[in-house]
C-alpha cells in the first residue's frame, strides 16, 4: 500500500510531449528509440533522479513526471526543463525533437497514429478495439496532470468538493489547442472538446467530465466505479482493465494511492508555464479547502449538470467567456459579473503571496497576453498558411528548449 499523505503535503505532476520529425514536422512514433537510447535497452519507465520518463498510449508521446511525490514545487520547473534538454539532445541525431502544446496543429490522426507496441500493449490494443484510438481525442492530446493527496474520507470530501467547482475555469487559464489539421477549430481548448466525447461508446467512463456529487470512498465506488465495471465487462473478457484506469472524468479519484488527479490542464509551451499554472491551481484549492472562499456545504451543493455548462462554454471561449451566474461567482467571493480572466486575476490577488516570483512572472504573461491558445491565434492571424503554422509552432518548440514563455508580438 502506498504511503498516505495529508492534504497538500506532497504533489505529483505529469507532463506529456509529442515527438516530431525536424524535416517533415510530422509526429515521430519513436519513443521506444528514445527510451532505448537512454536506458541501453527498451524499457517503459526510466528513473532519472527527481524526474521519471515513460511511454503513453501512442508511440509519439512521452510522459515526464515527478519521480514519486514531491513537496518542492519551487524548483520543479527547472528539474523538468533539464530533462527536456536531455531528451532533445538524445533525439537530435534522430532528426527529432519535442513539441509542446496540447494538439499537433497539422497531424492527420488516421494516417499518422501508431499505438505503443511494447509493454502494456494488450491494454492499449483493447482500448483501440473498443474506442478506435486513431482520432484526435486519443492520439493528439497532450496534457498536464496534477496529483493531490488525501489522507482519509474527511480530506477526500474537502478536496473533491473544491476541485469540482474549480474545474470549469481551468481551460480559461491554460487552453493551448485552438487548431487542428491546419484550421482554427473555433475552440480555445480543442483537446477538451474531443475529450468530452472520445469514449461515447461507454459514456459511464467520462460522465459529464465534472464528476458526480460523491464525497466518500464508498459513494465513489457505488456511483462511479460500479457502473464502469458493469459496462466494460462485455468488452474486457480477460479482466485486464483496472477501474482507476478506466475512469476518465476531468478529475479522478485514485483510491489505490489516496490521491485525486486533475486532468483538464492543457500542456503549455514550457515547464515554467506548466508549473506556474499547477501552483496557482493548488493555491486556489487551498483557499477553498480551508474555508477562505465558499463554505464546504456550498461547494458540495453544485450538481455536475449545473457546472458542465460553464465548462462547455469555457472550452470554446477560454478566458474571454463572461460568467453571469451570481451563485457561481459567489463561490469565489466575486460580487459582480466577470470574465473568466477576471475571475483568475481576482483569485491571483488572494494567493500571490504564496507563489514564487518566477511563477508569478509566468502568470502575469498569461493575464496580459491571454492563454497560450489566444497567443497562438494572435501569432497566426486569421488565415494561417501551413508555413506560418510550422514557423509559429517551431517558436513554441524553441520556448520549450529555453524554458521561456511565448509572447507573439516579440517573436521574430
């Protein structure tokens, strides 16, 4: 059994990146070559000190993550950046590099998708058989996951209640996927637009993305896990799928390791931006959990059907969506109508003293210039050519290598 930690005692952060070919700009399904070059022989997991590397469902995505729980978020962006530089150094002779953002802007998933063919592949093959994992919602979705511990049911109740009410706002802070197959999609967060329906064959797995009003382990099993197990049974005849793995809501409870994982964060252009967003979300959750904002009973009273419309609108409009629901705004002690950007700026004022300067600087760029999706749209103009898209995303790749945020009006 994994060690149990108290609320906010430690954290786990996971970042997903796609590999692309330098010449063609297409995704490069060679994560197995990367892991082999690093390890000397093929492995699905690499221990690299503070950070670990692993494969994902598709062969062009690598995940780098905290190597177990960490209490230190201040230096975490630098730790991730060191690993990114090392990965790019290994990939350079293979004419390949890492590309940030939640979606490749030109990928044709039907042609370019290759599933991971090595360890754990039987699980991926079963997923592919049920859902057909060649769509954008499966093969072109890179995200940041935030893992937060809880010690017992009482702590789970507080943490789950707080996360549920903040979930709809998250795309308005970190959307980074406004373009697919060379065209603007009309959504700031296209990754999440696909996320909502990519498991439509078994809707019990994703639910309404916002999880149900369940605030204990027993209730969670009864309301969420049991229906998933029932529905998957006819597909998973060999019992190889775990219910924790199958639950695909925007935040999922991991009772096997006493944590809750937030999955709605689009990956950014560099770790400094990613970890700044994670730290900010965590600090706001502390305010909710500690009763500095809405009371626990108020947080718990929100049904997923009432929260989902906010999420749906913010997936589309990002930080520009105007929230007019006074009851929802009251959760965050906001007395009047506000844009999502306005809500985040208000929350930043409440927690900024607890955020280190390097992360504050990153958040100020987001407040000043918009989500990464907005900054990409600004850089591309109204009718971007394939060359303009490649040039812009190459700048984003440079930002990843140098750990700097993307500001379109000073890009050359």
